[in-house]
């Protein structure tokens, strides 16, 4: 029988009710051998995530503001779950130890990681699985760089000795001094993918509170269709452009071994969710897989006669951006024009300096800046080599009265990115969805 690795996100382990659902899922499938858990997330819309509360404790301490009340909320949540599930892992002693470490000046990563740690302890006992601390299998260098190969070997070696185990997500330790280091927020998805890879799992199930990815943001498009099957590459494009459900870094370990990722809903376990593989067999009539968009980009437009014939122009421009520690999102070009698209949040207050440098190094005839650009990616393996796709997309936008400021199509023909003004963002997404899906 094959192995499945199942990761449960914050809302799937938010309280005893959710953890009972987790147990039903795990116990109904003998193939699930390794379970990765997040810290308790939100139980209702305006609830707090335990990880956020833990970070808040640290901020309070740093500002010398009493943190005990916040810690008490965390304490009460874990004590209630332990009691409600009827397990005894001496959470009280664990919490006391954590509080002591916090008072002794524990690092922010240590504090933030304790939600996963405590949850995994409780859930392991409740399932009758072994508890394997992520600290013993996920390793980082002393500079905090994730050590992929070491980790991969360690996970395989350690888990070989455990038939079934629960592992806390989100963190590991620095190899040199054994201190805790976390991934970025939402990082339990990465832990799950790493365990799936190292154990050669047949499937990596990622249990959350939605029945998979949707073809568009439901806040913009009413009842968008779920995505049943999608490739790793398509999903990367959509995640990068704002479709959130899975941490974007979680795709790589699974992709490396061709392990399918199945996004599932803990609250609706019968729903098939989204299956992410290398090469999904999609039906002939499925042209696009999804639409995602991101706001807040700045476009610096550079105009100069004969720009296209000037050697080194792109190199110099890229150098200016690099010197400012920024990356270029897109670089649309014309004969006498070139625009550089940059994430406005990263750009911060560097714009003036960059423009000055462009003037000095590139001597343009003129420069203009648009700071209200949004980018919308229409993604689908079905678009490749299919004539008329872009015509359909652009007609839909024109019919909706949306002016396209920029166009970029990847060479794989798997995505078309358009830049539109912020006021047109929602209209454009609805129009594209209408043209391809409805
Ligand atoms: N608990 C962490 C967070 O809230 C990591 C995770 O849930 O994946 O970001």
C-alpha cells in the first residue's frame, strides 16, 4: 500500500471539534502515515490565530509591555483542547516551560514555533501516532538558509523508524547551534511537502477550509468554479499572482519527485478538491485553468529615439534596478520605448533615486511613471498553441471598457499577463472569467 502525507492547516486544527474531524479523516485512510499540523488557527471570522498571539507576546516583551494576558489566552486554548480530547500530554508543564523560556529571552522564532509544537503533541497522543519534533529533521544553516539535502536525508532516516507520526509544521533548527528557525508564514505547507518528498509519498494531501483552488477570487467573481486538476507550473503562476491556498514554496519539493498535491477540505472531506500534478489530463474544451491578479505595481516608462538599436540599454537599466536591491517583474518593450514594472511595495521610496540614475546613465528623451498598475494573469495549459485565445481575452476586456496598459505572454504560452489600471481590476477579472468559463 502506498503512503500518504497529510498536512492540516490552522483552521483544520483550531479546536477540539476540528481535531475530531482530522481524526476521522486520518482513521478512515490507512495510507495516511505522516500528519503535519499547523498551530491552531481561527475558529471564527474575528478570532485570533495562535501564531499571531505568539508573535504579539514577543512584541510586547520587546516594548516592555506586560504580555501575560496574551499568553493566558494561548494557555487557555491549549488546556481546553487537551481536556476536551481527553488526552494527557502534560500541556500545562509544556506551557510553563515555554513561559520560562520566553522570560529568559527566547528568540522570536522559538516563540512563534510553539503553536505547532504543542498542537502536534496533543494530536499525536489523540491519534496514537508518534510525535516527531520538526527540530530533529528540518535543518537550516547558521545564516538561516534552508538545508534541502541534509533535511531530505534526515527526514527519510528518522521517519523510517516511525510507522506513523505527527510532525509540527513551520519550523526546524539551525544545524550549528540547535536554535529554532521558522519558514515564512504559512510554512507548514512546506514541511508537509518536504515530508512527502523524503518519504516518497504517493500523494501529499493538504487539508484546509476550502475545497481546493477556485478559478478566480470569490470576492470578485460570484461562485467561481473549482479547479479540479492543474499542473505544478500553472499553479506556480497563479500563486505568484496572488491565488493563495498553498504556500508557493510548497510546490517545489513535491514537483521534484512528481508527488501529486491534493488540496482538500476538512469540513467537506468527500469533496475531491484540487489535484496538482506535472501533467494533468485536462479536457479538450478547458482553455484556462484560472485567473489571478495582484495590485500595486509601478511602471516606469522610458522613451528614447532609436532605443532598440542602443547596445547595453537593458543591461544598464537592469543594473540600476539591481543596485537598488529590487527585481523586475516585467519589461515590455517597443522600438523607442521600454517600461520596467516593479512591485510598488518593494519599491518604497527608491523611485526618485532610480529615475535620477536612469536620467544619468540612459539619457532618455522622457520618462513617465504610473503607480496604479495592477497585473492580471490568465493561466492555462490549454491556451498553448490554441489560436484565438488572446483575441478572445482582449475582446472581452475591450467589451468591458477596460484599457490594457501592458501585455506579456510567457514563451510557454501558458499565461497571458495584462496590466490594467487599479479602477479596472475587478471589471477585468470578471470579463476574462466570463469569456472563458461562463
Ligand atoms: N502557524 C504558522 C502561520 O500562521 C504556519 C502555518 O500555519 O503554516 O503562519
